[in-house]
C-alpha cells in the first residue's frame, strides 16, 4: 500500500504520518510538501530514516512535477492535507488560498484520473458550513448543512470540496471528504490560538484575545482526527462526506484562562484586541454519521489533551522557538502591533 500524504510537514499531516507509520508497518508513505512558512522538515525528523517513508519537496499546484511523481510512485491512496490554513492570513491575502486550496486540489485529482487511484481523500473543515449563533446550542453542523462560508480560507476549502464532489460525479473518481472541527496537539503552528497562547504565556507576553473572547470552537485532539481519516480511507463510502468533531465546545476566553492556570501565569496577561473581520461565532459538529457508519468516537478528553499539549510545548521549546524567531516576528508585528 502506497499513500501519498500532501502537506505532511504541517500540523495535522505530520501527526497523520506518525500515526500511519506506527500502525501499518508495511505501508509506504510518500509526503509531498512545498515547505511554506507552515511546513517544517524538523517536524518529520523522527521518521526521515524510516525505510517506509519518503519526503518530496513539491508544490501541489505544479502539474508537471505532480504527474511525474504519480507516474513514478503509482500511489493507491492520496490524502490531501496541503493547504493554506490560517483564516487571519486569508483575510490579508486571499490569492494564495485560492491557488493552493482550489487549484492544487484540482491538480492532484487530475493526476489521480490520469494515473488511477483507489481513493482520493480531501481533508476539509467544518468552517465550510459557516457559523452557528451562540444562543442556539441545540444546532449542530451535519453533512446536510448548506455550505455557507465566511472567510476567504473557508471559501477556498468549500470550493475545493465542491470540485472533489464534481470529480466524483463527472469522472467517477473514488473520493471521500472529511470536515473536521478545530484540532489541537503537538506540532501546531504557533500562529493558531492554542499554541500562540502557550508560547506567549511562557514568554510572559500579552495574550491577544479577539473581540470579547466569546467565540466558540469545538476542539478535537489531533490524533483523534488522524484515527477518523484512517477509518474513512479504509472503510468510508466513496462519494461521501464525513463530519468529525469532539462535542467539545469551548469559548476562546475559557481556553486562554485554562492555559494561564496550567502554566501558572496571571490572567492579567490577557489583552482584548480588535476582533477578526467576519469572525465566525460558533462551530459545532454532529459526528453521528461517522460514529454510526465507521464506529469512530473521540478518545482524548479535552482536560487530558490540553495537559498533554502543554507538556509537549514545554518539552519541545526548540521546535517552536526556532519558528517564532524567524519570519514569524514580522507576521506577528503586522497582525498584532497596534491592534
Ligand atoms: P498547516 O498550515 O499546519 O500545514 C499545511 C502544510 O501544507 C504545510 O506543511 C505547508 O508547507 C503545506 N503546503 C501549503 N501549500 C502547499 C502547496 N502548494 N503544495 C504542497 N504543500 C503545501 O495546516 P494544518 O492545520 O495541518 O491543516 C491541514 C489540513 O487540515 C488543511 O487542509 C486544513 O484546511 C485542514 N483542517 C485543519 C484544521 C485545524 O484545526 N488545523 C481543522 C480542520 C481541517
Ligand atoms: P484559530 O486558531 O485561528 O482557528 P480558526 O479561526 O480556524 O477557528 O482561532 C481560533 C479562535 O481563536 C478564533 O475564534 C479566533 C481566536 N483567536 C484569538 O482570539 N486570538 C488569536 O491570537 C488567535 C490566533 C485566534
């Protein structure tokens, strides 16, 4: 079995590679990653010497290179994690989001059509459903919820999803799509809420909470997401969408306070800053379908997962300190200075 994993030098892709190499000793994993600001080869250092693992530096939008790779490797399965993934960056510059998230997906699927594939899996997001109001805790996103995006990021992911479904209907490409809620865990890039707050708190820097901090996200430990994708690519029905979520809704401000408590840092570090444009209020997944069809359930409780995650950031300081010492400084200044 040969699996091409795109975006494997990023947060979820790398965790998926570790999970799969550990679980399936006979599978070959080929990671294709452009190594953008979000991709780090150091993340993959523990698997670089694994004979079942190969790393290829390539852009999924580069048709020629991707075709050549498919011709050489002849993968059975493609799991596409490669994406521009940060909402705030998409608000500043939508272009690259359309390019990688939509055009890159098209190139990968064209390669699958040309060279044949048993399964093309698209890693999507609950953000394609837009948001839910805070005063309707009875509402959840199901696979039937209409696509209703808010940000250039979520629009580009929705565009890709629609293209994936069209390639299934028009060309019979054997596809599946998963739409997951917010992940957290090791190797999460420090521009995102949880790792940003951990890194800032450890450096006694202000903790910038957007708006009133009342926005709600449904947090899932990254390994539970990886397990769900493993189930979908092996047992999921072709042409289907599966929602993945932990029934673990939390307000941003409560997460930030929890991080302060765990790190023994004062809540006075919390600074309320200008809200994100078009900020989605609440995400909440109904994972009934994947539970009933594939037997998936989240296994890591948030209380344990956040402790594990904080411990990881404490024990792997060099990984994130290296990241936040480089180009990230300019990004941080631009996004947060005078906000
Ligand atoms: P990430 O930003 O940490 O990693 C993205 C990876 O893709 C990086 O290694 C980057 O170098 C690579 N990449 C970017 N453009 C590329 C290109 N043109 N060609 C090849 N590689 C490229 O993202 P993540 O948080 O790991 O998210 C992975 C996927 O999961 C994304 O598709 C995202 O939309 C989806 N998702 C993420 C979350 C979340 O909470 N992080 C939740 C649901 C879905
Ligand atoms: P983020 O991790 O960017 O994920 P997403 O926007 O895809 O859900 O943000 C999670 C929530 O945290 C979101 O409501 C925005 C908020 N947030 C802050 O309040 N401050 C920050 O510095 C960041 C990065 C996010």
